[in-house]
C-alpha cells in the first residue's frame, strides 16, 4: 500500500536553529498538509498546500514557518528559528483530489526536540 | 470549526464488536464524517468516511444517523491491534480539526 514517507524520524536541534522536515507524499496525490502534535495534546492543523501554493494555514503557522515543494516530489516544512515550544511530532499528510471519495494518508511523523 | 463529541475512553473484549459513538449536532450539509485512528507513537490512520449513507470497508463500518447529527464507527471483531485513539472528524473543506478522540482499550 502506498505510504507517505517522512524524514528524519527524530530531529534534535538547538533553540534558534533552522530545521527542515521532509515528506514524500504519495505520487498521484495533489493536496498536501502539515499537522503537529505536542506531547499529550491534540493533533493540530498547520497548513495545506495545493497547486504549488498555500491554500490554508492556521494561527500556529506564523512567519517562522514555510513550506515548499521544490522538485515536484518532496514537500518540506521549514522552521526558521526554532523555539522550545516547537517541540512536537510533525505529521505530513496527502490526499488525492475529490475528498468525496478519498481519505487522507498521514506519515509516521518526525519528532522534533528543541533544546 | 465544526465540533464533535466522543467519549474519552471505551473498553472492549477481544473478538467482540465495538461501537464507537460520535455526536456532531452542528454538522452542515456538506460536511463529510471522517474517522481516523492513532496508534501509540504513530501518525493518524484513515479508517472510513461518509456523507449520508452507511459505509463499509475492510476495516470498519460507519453508521450515520438519518439526521446526520451522530454517527457510530463499528469494529466488527476487536483485536489487540485495534487499541488506539479513534477520532471522529467533520471535514469542512481543506483541513481537519482533531478533538481528543476516544481511547479504545481491547482486553484479551
């Protein structure tokens, strides 16, 4: 069964450093998402991406965050200057067109630890 | 954001059916009802979704009330692998709002 692949599985970074989280969505999917889950809390929406641009973003997704799909396969989330509160699991998801028919496929996540 | 209400936790014996309820009284006509589950240390996993009619797939069944204000996820025979947090989500467009879900414990 096709999978959404996320790398790395665990990243430790110092506060103030930039991090890039990588995702390879399923190849024929057109919509891409980032979610995060702080330990013990709910899964929270960050951003959705379609047709090479952001279609929606949450309040969490401030100027420190950016996304891009540089080569038509990878989908990345960049955090420019990490804060301690950015420590969380970050999940990438993708889906085909037509949410009437298709569900979303999530990756296994990247655990980001900011020290 | 559209809200759903689920019990915090439920228990089931292995090999028995499980009915996980969800209330969504503020659902709008175009909202799809999605169910996902999250096993420990993993990402959410798609289970099933529907709009108005009941749905079946290899993982589960989804029973949707006639007024669409509630739904029930049915696992026909619970296994230990089904122990997870189950989220009922109304898809209002391009994003999901996850609640706290129902933590299902399966007792051997």
